[in-house]
C-alpha cells in the first residue's frame, strides 16, 4: 500500500501516521525515553525501578494511602466477598450494594444531595459533559483544563470557548458576548495538574452569578488535599454552596481507581440515565470500591495526613525556589520545575532517575512550547530524609544540565 499522497484511484494508508511518529523511537535511541517505566513495588515514597531504589516524586498518592494496610485489607475483603468484577454495567446487572454505600458516604462527605461513581475519573468528565451540553449550550473552559474536560465538551453538541489560563477578564468578555438565550457552563480544574496552581473559584462564582451560568469543578487533585476537611478547592475558598458540580477521582488521595460526580439529586439522576461512559462501561470492580471507601474513612479521621502533606509541600517549594528553580505559580503539592526545551525535560528525568529520583517530564502540547517542565508531586508519607535526598539530586542534575 502506498505511503505518500495517493494518486487517482489509490488511498492513503490509515497507519501512515504511525510510521511518521518518530519521537518515541528517537528518545529510545538516545536512552532518553522516560515513559511507561515499569515500577516493581507499591506507590510508596521510595519505589523500586529496574532493581534500583528511587525516591518517588512523580505520584499522585498525596496522602500515602495506596499502601496503607487498612486500605489493602478492605480491598481484599471486597475481593473475597464479591469476586474480581461485576460482569456488567451499573445500569443493568453491575450495581453492588457497596457501590451504593460508597456513593452515599461520598455525598455525606461532600455535603451534596447525591453522588454517582464511574469506572475512571476520565469517564466522569466524558460522560457528564457530553450529556449535559446540548445544542443551545456553551462551555467555557480554562485553556489549561485537563484533556478529559476538553474531550467531554467536544463530545457534547454544544459550543466550546476557551479563555486564557486563570484570566477572569478574558472569561468575562466571552460571557458578555454569549447570547443570553444560550445555556452557559464554566468548567475548570480546581488544582491544575501540571502547573500546580489553583483556580480562582471566588472570582468564577461571581461571574457565574452575574451571567446566569453553571459552574463545574474538576477537583481530581484537590479532594483530600485542600480544605479543612479535605473536600477540595471549593471548601478551601468557602464557596461550596455556589459550585454546582464537583468531580473527583479515586486514583489520587482515595488510593484506588474510579471517579465520581457530586451535585443536586435531579442533576445526578439525569446523568445516571444519560452519561454514555457510565451506562456502557462495566461497573467499578469491588476491590477498588472497598479500597476507596476505606481511604475516604481515613481521610476523615486522620487530618494530620493533610497537615504533613502541606508541611512537605511548603518545605520543597521553599528549597526548590532557593536552588533557583522556576516553580511557576504552584500553590499545591504539585510543583513544576520549568526547564525550557522538551529534550531538556527528558534528559533531566533520566539523569534524576540515575541519581535516585523518579519525576515526570512534561512537554508540548501539555505545556506551551519552550516551557517544558519536570512535574514533581509530594506525599504525606515522604520523610525529610527522602526530600533532602531528592533535593541533592535535583541540585546536581539542574546544575549539570544548565537549568540552574
């Protein structure tokens, strides 16, 4: 089959794009490939990678619960009682009593009327946004919103407008120009997953009220982390009753896999019967539900974990700034280190691995061109020794690569 432009009567090879994609092969040739690295241990503060013990600065296990003995025991009990899977969708045969119990506990925790769980956090935004955004609706997205928000809005029949990151003047200009008869929904990350900065929810609430819009917050990185009780960004700012929908995940602070949407009963019931990513997906497996339920219990009974997480975050932010790193506007346990060109991010990730630290390289299009970064994130269970070991490696690698 031809690989170039087709002549009359010929057709393009649908796999041509695969041949044209060379980045991964080039990185492997240069021993700079830093994706899909197989970890041989639990997501603890120190993990095993190719037989080497490395400090984990690349996990979203913010409260350190994925290896908690009670969480593992809860998962094992659910596995023993219910088996390995649900063999169907929630709509039909896949709903277990523990799905309902978890949703009721989450609703009480979030102080909302109802919660609906999904098999993944990604599926939450796909399902919720695609079913809520109709032909006469407009979605207003922050330019740095997570990919699943963008994809969910695209799947809906409404119009999508992006505003400059955290720029409420730009957002208001777009709201002003939107026809008054259109439905309006602002969708934003509570904590932005790459830059680590926090959305201006009080300002967004003001605009929401001024322009009769709805407000949905993706709080994947805020639940368990922000707020006096760990309810996330809205609690942090004291605007919980002004946010219409909150999305959360189980795959970060709640130590499992899955996600949920919290809001008013009528809205959640509509989503329950219209969100295709929920209706046509197998139900979350029992072990994940059991683990998430126990993790939620620990979040509520051990606020000291949040306190330790923020102590570690403040320490690393101060020390990284003192070393001379550009940490952007981070105000969360996600602290980026801006390194410039994409190749520098790969070189630094591999060099840090050699020095005993696991980090994540972030390149375009996830970040603007020339603003590639090393994404670091922190856990409540990191000790000062772990963090100091990491700082020594970060100082050495940053100097060697000309970042510092």
